[in-house]
């Protein structure tokens, strides 16, 4: 059954997720979720992004009577440590100093909820990213751009942060914050095919 006329709702205030969803040619509205993003410490990174994606989608879905709600979350992981968004410039410096010269993994979760039926699917994608060796001055200069301040792991691969990325193995869009292949697969299962 096709749900082409059912509204798609993005449960995220992220301009990057909005832009990525627009590239798929979809019509959608944005309703920001307001959820507590703390999770149990024993959860793996994949479980964290799936739980938070689902939590965001559920919160928005609870306010609606129809539509398919898409929630998403992204984390950066180095040596089993989840690096979220920096709390200040010192925290961004600490994260970037730790990531430089190393490979880390980015996880992005995607959750869909059909408001009318309650049907839910959640999954995730992961990509390995290598940050080149950086001098202290390069890290400070990057932080001075302001770009790291609202990004998981303190960098944006789609912005100036592209200059510090040495290579990736996996889906680029997972690193940006919304794995488009996975999102397309899930939407198709919900009767909203992209192709």
C-alpha cells in the first residue's frame, strides 16, 4: 500500500538532516522533538542512536493524528567512548585532540513511526572516519570558525571540517547525520518509495 499522500514529518531541528531529506525530493514538514537525550551507560553506540532516534520520533508522533515521523540521531565513537556535542570550546579542543591522527566510527540511527497504525521500524548505519594529524594551531583555528560547537565529535564533514578528514570507509551521509540509503529503504517499507 502506497502512502504517498500521508505527510512525512522530520523530528529534528538539524538543518543538515533537513537538507539531506530535501535531496531525496520528498515533501515533508519539520517538528522539533524535545526529548531527554541521556541514555543508560551499558548501551552500545548502535543501541544509543537507535534508542534516541526512536525517542525523538515517538515524542513528535504523540502530538499527531496522522503521518509518518522520521527520527534520527548521530554519535561519534572512539575507543568505545561516545563523543557527543561539545559543551564548550575546551571540550571541542579535547575531542579534536583525541580524534586527530586516528580512525573513529560514526553511528547514525533512523526511526520511522506510522502515527495512524503505530508501526515502528528502527535501524542504524555506521561509517569509519580517519582524521588527519592536526597541529594545536589547526585545532584552535577550526574551533574559532564556530563550526564544531553543535556537532557530534566536534567536526562537520560537510563543512570546513572536510579539510581535517583524511578518509572514510562507509556511507558519507551517515557522517553528515542521515544515512540516505537506509532512510530510503525504510521509507519504501512504509509505502513511501523514493524511486
